[in-house]
C-alpha cells in the first residue's frame, strides 16, 4: 500500500504484476477501528486497524457486499541507497 501525499491513495500489485491505483479514499472511525475505503466499480477496498493496538493493518476486498479477500498487511522497509 502506498499512502500517497494525503494518505488517501491505495496502490497494489498482484503476483502477476497487475496493479491498481485508487485515489480519494474515505477515512472512517467505528467502534475502536479506523480505516480508509476506496470504491472501484463493484469492488470496495478497505484498509483498517484497531486504535491503540499493535495488531497490524488489514486489507479487505469486497465484490458488491461479499468479502472476497482479507489479508494482514506486512510492512516492507524502503530500499537502502547503494554506497
């Protein structure tokens, strides 16, 4: 996930290097959770996390009202410049 300049951009590529770039996400807060949600046709992408927790962030993808994917996001360190 790429947070973009305003934190409302989602960029992701699958194993076949098919990528998606969504902008203008909606930030939300509900029952101790926070997140950002993007709409793309029949699909909804949502990244969420529990406030005040080290549980991590999760990506959920829905097709219409059915969840088709839930994955824990893993942080990747930025590459170090060559000496």
